C-alpha cells in the first residue's frame, strides 16, 4: 500500500508541473491542443474510475462517504460540460468569446476547489499522522 508520504509526493509533483505544462500547451498547434485536451480528459476519467474502485474495495463508512463525494463531483462536472458549448458550436466570434469566458471562469473555480482540496488533504494527513503517533504512544505506555 502507498504511504501518505508517497501520496503527498505524487501530489506535489503533479501540482508543481501544471504551470509548466500549461505554458508548453499554449505553444502547441490547434490539433495538438485538441488531442492533448482529449488525453487529459481521458486521464481524469481513468483516475476517477481508479479512485472509485479503490474506495469501493475499502468498504467502510469513510470510503462510502468518499464514494458519494466522487459521484457528486462527476455529476457536477457533467452539468458544467452541458453548460459550456463545444468548440465546434462556438463558430461566431461572440460565441467563441462567450465560451472562452465560461471556460476561464470554470478554470478559476476548479483551481479554487483544488486549493481547497489540497488544504483538506493537508488537514487529513495531519490528523492521520497525529492519530498514528498517538496510537504508537499508547502502545508503548
């Protein structure tokens, strides 16, 4: 099983690389960007599925709550996708601008949510470490 430290390290690397990846993304051609966006969406979907499977196999109250939250996130993400028209639909300058504005707003909220999630993760890890240290100290008494 992966340790909390390893999970945090993976998160740190992933978050740390986002800005560089987006900078590189801006410099790519349209077809490459479209392909990359599709790949990113597929990666996120794969991660959702893996997380869902991992949570389901844990089979306890904590994981059940995470299963509910995971499903809620998927449902909300789908609602957002419906609200924002596709690139193919945004054929006029006005519609393309409106789409860009909505996607930028979505990105801002996604970043804020990720920041909140990272904060929650830090709290969860701190509590887990504290609980483990307490359990270890009780064992030695």
